[in-house]
């Protein structure tokens, strides 16, 4: 296990470094700079823009900018956000918890719903319930994130105003609520964006888990369990399910980048103030330090998800520990 963790940690460092370098190069090589919009609007003169570029080191060669930036990042200094007018670390500290709450909630609900649907399908293989739920899951699996989010928004925020339209909490009444009221307020704001991601992810998990269950059901040890007189339910839950969870664990590691990308779109649709909204606005305003920092955080989260999936897979299947 230690060798596995060491290897994955070394790979993680390389991946994050490559992502940071590529993002830095691409955003600096694109035409314009963070102060171009102010110049085009006539708010500042070319002389003032040149002074700003010199102040933030944007007039230096790209290689020198990269060396200075990577040195600052290594010291824990992510720079100053031009668009937010605050340190980049402060902007990330405000947005990252919201994204983690959204992704964590969606991930837990997706695992529970996906595995439950797969068990139901495997238990009633070939029945109307199996075929109908498979078709429904395929519909959700095929939907784009933004379209599903908009449909849920129209259905449950406008036509049936059950949930709020946007934000994390009620900007007016939240501070005046009690402890339980604040909790309910946060849950109501979280419901629609989390449901959007849950429906999409649980559909993929259910399809793969169902296939894994049916494959394990044909194994020798499950036939032996049935021959011993165990009920079909006991065989399915105690033997087949436990030995097929490795597929779902591996799938979660592969889906973590997709979950992060989906969260970016969902956060934009529901105006959820997380990493997605932060990155979108930073890209639109050419905020070099903030764009680079969000890319690094995204790479770290993706690599962390992959490492966690590897560790859980090795824990569930000892044969993978020396792989």
C-alpha cells in the first residue's frame, strides 16, 4: 500500500505541474491582457496601461514571468486577482468550500442511488422494471448538464416555486433565521444543483454496476452460495454486490474529472458561487493569476479523486495492492 501511495503521489506532482505550465502558457499567449478592456473602453490611457503591466510584471518575457510565477506558487503565494481586487488565495478560500459541498453531496447521492438502481435491475433482470429503468437511466445519461439544470430550474423554481433560483443562501433572511432555519435554507438552495449532478452520475454508475453484478452472478462462488441454499437476495447482496463494487470504485475515479467539469456548468446555471463560477468569470476577464490558480486546484482535486479511487480499490481487492 505504501508503494502504491508513493507512486500515485509522484504521478500527482507531475500531473499538477504539467497542467499548471500548460494553462499558464495558453492564457498568456492568447491575445490581450487583463487591462485591455479598460483601454478599449477609454477609461485608461495607453501610458497608464503600460504602467499597470510593468507593476504586475506583464511586460517581461514569458519565460521570466513563468519562473517568477512558479516560484511564488512554490512559496504558497498565488498572486493578486485583478478582477476580484483581492488575493487569489482569499478568492479560492471563499469559493472552494461551496464546490466541495456540491460535489460531495452529488457524489454520495449518486453512489447510493446508482447502486440501489443496479441491484434492483439485477434482481429483476429482463423484467419490465429492468427494461423501463434502463431506458430512463439512459435518458438521463444522455442529457447535457446545462439542459437538465435548466429544465429542473424551470420546473421547480418557476412553474412550481419549491426551491430557490440561485445562490447558496437567502441573501436577506438567512442571517435572521435560527440554526434549523439556516440549515433548511442551505439545503433548499443546494437541492437543484445537487439533483442535476446526481441524476447524471447515478445513471452512469447504475449501468456499470448492473453489468458488474450480472457478471459476478455467473461466477463459481455465487453458484456455490445458491447451491448451499442461500436465498437469491442474500446471494445478491452478501456475495455478488460485495465482489462487484470494484467496478464502481474504479468508475468513480474516472468520473471525478467529469464531475468537476459538470459542476462548473451547473454552478453557472444556478449561480452557485463555487470554483466553476469563479473560473468562468476569471477567464472572461483575463485574470491570469486567478485562472491559473483555479486550474491548479482543479488538477489537484482530479488527482486526489484518482488516488482515493486507487486506495479504495486496493482496500477492496488485495490483489491490486502490488499492481
